[in-house]
C-alpha cells in the first residue's frame, strides 16, 4: 500500500478546515499545512490533526506556496488539497481502495472535481477531471502565479473519485487582483491564465472588473498567431463589457464585424445579441439569437451563455409572445 502526504496551503480557513481534514482521515499518512498569514483559528484547528504546520510569507504567488508545501512531503505520493474541498463517504472508500492497488508506474492520478450548483461561485463547469495525486519522487513544479498547475508530462491514471468543492465565500476578487498584478509586472499572462481570467470574469466579474480587463484583452487581440479559441475568449470579454455598460450599438457592431468573416460566433456573442434585441423590445430577433446560441454555437468562456440556458431564454420570450407551440417544441429539447 502506498503512503500519502496531504499538502495544503491555507489562510483564514477556520470555517471549513475541519470538514476537509475529517474527510481525509485514514487516507493521509502525514498532513502538511502551510499557512500564508491566517488571523483566525486556522492554525489552532490544524494542530488538532498534525504537527507539521509551516508559516510561509505570502508573495502573491500560489505556485510558490504549493512548491514550498510539496518540499515538506516525505511519503510516496502527494495529495494536493484545498480547505474548501471534501470527500463524500463513497469517494473516501474509493480513495482508500486506490491506496491499496495503485501501480508504481502511475505518476499522477486525476480525480473528478465537482462544483455543486449551490456552491458554484467561480467556475463555469460542474464536473472536470483534475490532477490531484502526485508521485513524490518526480520533481513536480507548480507554475503560474494564480490558478496554479503542475508542469509535467507524466503517466496519468483517471480515477472516478469525486472531490466536492464547497466554498463558503468567493475568491474571484483575489484572483482578479493577482492577474492584474502579473499583467502590470510582465505585460502578459500564459494562454491558460488568459482563459481562466475570461471565465472568472463571466461568472463573477463586475462592470468595474470588466472595465479593468478590457485593455489586456484588446492587447491580446493584437498578438500575432493567436488561436481561434484565444481570439474568441477576448472577443467575449469585450462584448460582455460593452453589454454591462449598455453600449449596445458598439456591441452590435463588434458582433456583425465578426460575423462578416465567419458563419458562426461563440455562443456567448449570440446570447449577448439576444440580450441586445430583448432590451430593444424586438423579441422575435431576440429569440432568433438566443436559439442560435443554444443550438448552433459552442461556448468558449461560459457554458451558461449557450445550450440549455440560452434555450430557456428563447422559450421564455416565445411564451411571452404567445407562441406556445414553438415554445413547447423547444421545451421538449430540454427533456
């Protein structure tokens, strides 16, 4: 049976830390807690579970803190946990079984990161495979100052263990500040972080957050050899910012210019066109664009601007116009 070091970075997690660590009982052979400046009872609670508690001066870099925590581990594998995660009993049993049978050539185990709808404050997915368990004898390095990930090319095993993400507060303002700080320092982000920035803006960004982000995504559009995905992400941010300021004519011009060279758009832009026409009380046109967002386009930034959510908007407006047969036809697609 393999041994496991649980490594965590924490700050002011007194409300959720016990819940997380209780769910890891029997799985963790050692627990490494790295505190980045708590002012509540976090370290007192952690001391009930481990004596391996370390202080780390916060340098606005999650990867630096993760690397420090990893450096303290001594067991076969490292499980990277966050305080707002919890293993349900069935997944705890699966994890214990995994400890018994894990093959030595496996260097990373992916688990399913789950965002319940009642707790989904930042992410635009409900289920996502995510690397969580790492073989310690490899030299794993965390990269990127926020939304950190491990730079490696390992042998990966995809498990069906589910990790429940149950935050009690939003972290988006912290993340926006970290990204803005990195952009001011270096003038750019990795492609992955630009994507994360766009997604978090759509889920929890305010009008002010979008306004701050505009200059960076405009600059990104000017980069040469930009992929279609990256271009669409930037366009979605700019369009949403215009919508929040109710600069509808500029939004329309942006979308029509993009449509001139493409037969389709990201679902987010179709959805925002639906909002534009609804605001103008031109409901048939609004229905048309909501339907296109639902049935003809792919979401590039936020899944809630396409698919079922966009179709619900079309159905709502069809019913508002008394077009009940059409509404029923599309409602059937929702199951």
